[in-house]
């Protein structure tokens, strides 16, 4: 009989080396969506050298920004959320790995039963009826049962079809996806910090320029009033000057409000309460400018570097493994339950090592008729895998579009800065000439003040363009997937 059982179990044991379902072979081909060897919108001031990955913001050479990025990466709640999700995913991997091994536990059992109508003493220990006593010594039937046991129990399900192996593969892939999602959170955060910091410096400088312009407009208004009182200008000239003063006052109030909003935003991004960084950020500084030459790499390296693309690829691997999990349900399952302990019909037997009891219960389960449930689960898993593949291609295309658009905006913004720099230079020369002519008595003070105001406007426009240039540079770094460390792997 033992030989017969071995012949039955041997083919099933050999199945233990099988793993059903498709093996994941890496990210799918992109076909017509595959990128070119270089970026389409790359210009001469952009090199194909690999960019600085982890701390790209140091290329802006602003120590205050560097400190903000450090604080944010250490304390921002969104980073902590992503890292907590990663720890959950890693714990899931450990759990799936542990499921391959038996479960062993300790147990204590006490059975106290009274079964009327059943004489528990009617059979002997050997299974033969106990001799009926003589009528003269008749006794009542014993219907009570007492049993005590203390020992170990174990359960183990053998993974013949590799379903548990596929579960571990899926858990590993999801853990890697969680790690890349945490990296993507760093990319988003570091770019948002740099963008908000640039906006803050822009509003600070705009407020300064508006204050200077407001002083000039106030002088023009005072002159217009004096000339009106002398009858040399009509009343509308005073009204026009006054409207210009009020308009600048409104613009100044808006710039001041924006400045405070950005101060609060930077504090919160750094994981601190609004206003806590005012002493550090309130003193105005120049807008940090990007380097002359920008390293952007090539599209192929972009696909390998952006964490959102890598997370999508890992999700695809997980959905592929889930097909194997679903297909494993077609195959039989064998589980073993074992109990080993000591005990007997009295509590005192728990200390008798001679009373060792053991139970082995093998169990075979095979769903021969499930009315299409397994087939439906496999079809669902396959459709999920197709969805993940399409999602991967979509994210790749979105990433390429994002990079090309940011490169185009950056290149165009450099042209804008160059044009506004020429306008400012012309306005500077005009203001100097008008000042000289006023000092020579050729023109009035009003004309000289107007030339100075135009110079301030040209300077403010140039500074805003420089802020937009830095903002477009930040967008380039974000689109390239920079701001995290390869240590995630």
C-alpha cells in the first residue's frame, strides 16, 4: 500500500518544479512610439551629456535653494507617505515569501463530552466488543468522554503549479513600483520647490521695481498738480497721473500678496508651519539662473531614468505574474496537516512522555468543475496585463511629449530674454540722455522722469523674463526625471 501511495504522489511532487503562466521578458517594444536618437527640439546650447541626477538644483548655484531642497527631502509629508507605501509593499513581499513555508503553532486541547445513547465502554481498545458482565453485576453505560492534549500543529500547502512563486514575483514587482513612485515624488517635490523659490524671488524683485516706479509716478503727479494750479496743463493730465499711481499701487499690493503666498508655500513644502522660514527667505536675492549649456542626455536614457516610466514597467511585470497566479488554480492542491503532542484521558497524562500522539492528514483538492470561474479569472488577469502594457506606452509617450515641450519653451525663453535685454539696454541709454537734456534745460523734469520710469519697466520685464527662463529650466529638469537617487534600486 505504501508503494502504491508513492506512485500516486511522485508525479505530483515532480510538478513542484513547474511554474505556470507567461514569463515576463521585459518592457514591450514601442513600435512607432519609439523615440529618436536625439531630442527633436534640442538646440545648440543643449548637450547630449548625461545630466546630474540626484541634485540637479545645485547647477543654479543658490545656497538658500540648496538648503530648502535638503529640508523638503527630509521632512515633506508627501515623501513620507510614499516611503510608508514602499514599506507596506516590502512587507507584502516578506509575507508572500513566508507563505511558501509551513505554518507551525502550539496548541492545547481539552475535550469534555457527554454523549447520551452511546456507551463509550462497549468496545475494547482492540476494537472488539467488551464482554458483557453477568446480570448480577449490571452497570450503567458510560456516556462521558474526557481527552487532554498538548503539542504542536503544522499546516503546509505544496505549491505544485508555481502559483505562490508568481505571487512573490508580483509582490516584488509592486515593491519596486512603490520605490519608483517614491522616487517620482522626489522629482515632483524638488521641481516644485525650485519653481516656487523662483517665483518668490521674482515677486520680491517685482515689488522693489514697483516701489521705485511708484515713487517716480508720485513725483509726476505732484508736478502735474503744480502745473495745473499754474494753469499750464489741463485737469485731465492730473487725473491721468493719478490713475497711473493707483494702478501701480494695485500691482504692488498683488506682488506683495504673491510674495507672502510663496513664503508660506515654501515653508509647507519643507514640512514646516507657514511663516517659519520668513527670516531665511524674506531678504531679497537675485533670481538663480541656469547654466549656459544644459545637459539633457538622449531620449533612450530618459526612458531608463524617469521613475514614473520605471514604475509603469514594474506594474506591467506584476500584472504578468498575476496571470500565472490565476492559471495555477487549474491544477490540484495538496496540503498537509500534522499534529504531534502528549496527553490522555486525564490532566495527569499531559506530563507522561510515553503518551505521544501524532496525526498526519494529507488532503488533495482539485476543482474539476467550477463553471468557468478559473477561465474568467485568467481572462481578467490577461486583460489587466494588456491594460498595464497600454498604460506603459501612454506614460512613455507623455514623458517624451513633456520633455520636448519643456525643451522648446526653454529655447524660446532664451530668445525672449535676449530681446528684452536689448530693450533694457536701449531704455538705459535713453534715460541717461533724457537726464542729461533735463540738466541742460532742454526738456522738462516730467519728460526725464517718464524716461526713467520706462527704464524701470524695461528692467522689470527683463527680470520677469529671467524668472520665466529659470522656471522653464526647472521644467526641463522635471521632464527629464531628475531629482532622485539610483539607490532606489
